C-alpha cells in the first residue's frame, strides 16, 4: 500500500497529528541540529522522538541525521571527524529506536570545494562510516546544493555498497539544478539508485518547502516519472512547512 511508503517530516506544522489522521509514517527531524546529540541532551531527544512515534501511531519511521557541519570534503581532518562523530551519535539513536534508515546530507558546498575533490573525499567518508554498520541499515544521501544529477550518481556508484542509496529532494533539485536538467531528468538519470524522496514544491528560485501541488513543479508528472523509473518500494516524505494539504492531495492522488 502506498500509505506504507509515505511519511511526514516532523518539522512540518501539526506533523504528528496529520500522520495519525492519514495513517502515514514519520521522518524524525529531532537530530537535524547536531546539538540535540550532545550527551546532556540525548535523554530529552530520545524521549521526544518516542513520544512523536507513539502519538503519530506510526508503523514506519526514518531518522533524519544531523546536517550541521557535515562536510566530507573539509580540508581540516578534525572537521571531517566532527561530522563522522555526529553521524555515529545519530546512528546510535537509530539503534535505540529500532530504525534501519537514516537520511544524511551530502555536504557539498559549491564555490568552496571543487566537485572532483568533494567526490573523492565523500567516497572515503561514507565508506568509513558504513564499515561497521549492519547489513539491514541504509543511509539515504540527500542532494542539497548539487546542480546536476551525475554528482549523486557518481557518488553512489563509487561507494558501491547496498547500504547506501540516494534521497532525492525534488525541491532542492528544482532550485539548484542547471537549466539543462528538469527534476524529472534527475529522476530518470538516478532511477533505481534512489531509495527515498523528499517532496515539496517551490517557484524555482528559493527553497520554500511549499505544498507539494503548489509551485513550479508539475507534481503529477514528477510522481508519474517516479513510478516509471524507480523501484516499486521507493519511499517518500512530505517536507512542506504545512503538511495536511500535501498529505490530503497525495492520498487522493494515489487513490485515483
């Protein structure tokens, strides 16, 4: 059932309430800001996530790991180690909650790091992170500032590990991509290497996280392209700031 593959990000307004109402999963955003993983904060962070899971009555959940200062291409090795430490702390949260998938940002910063350098260092970073992870754990590496889909494709293929998949954020792609590529091009290029989607819409100029069906993207075409190009078990998270409109629209779309 499609409902088993549809999630709501908990940063969205009334996310837990809406997830319970529509019978959807949740993507936990409590560890996105890394200070929530500080030793003195972890008890509170874990309790908050358990409460969200219970109140949402969520059968399925994903953790969104920290994205602050996760820079695999950093020239300072201590900065790289900081990023890996924070991700390890988030992984421990996954283990305590019994979760097997974690969204992670790619950490690419244009105008600071060359693409080739980012690629080389990122492969080493993610391979090192995955070294001791169990076979049933998956990281979903999310595009943020990447301007063309081959960056993500080359990264996943070079990591060459079934525990690493792509999280395609269609809103980020719509804002950051070169004019040569549409969001549907991203989907058709990356295809079965995508394990998860972040769905929201915008006007193509800023990352507005608007309702999925309101913006420059033709979301019906995006969803059709996903159905045509991706695995049938691919999952999706609503990342609109206000989520009920998006949840209602998507549930109606998948019922049709």
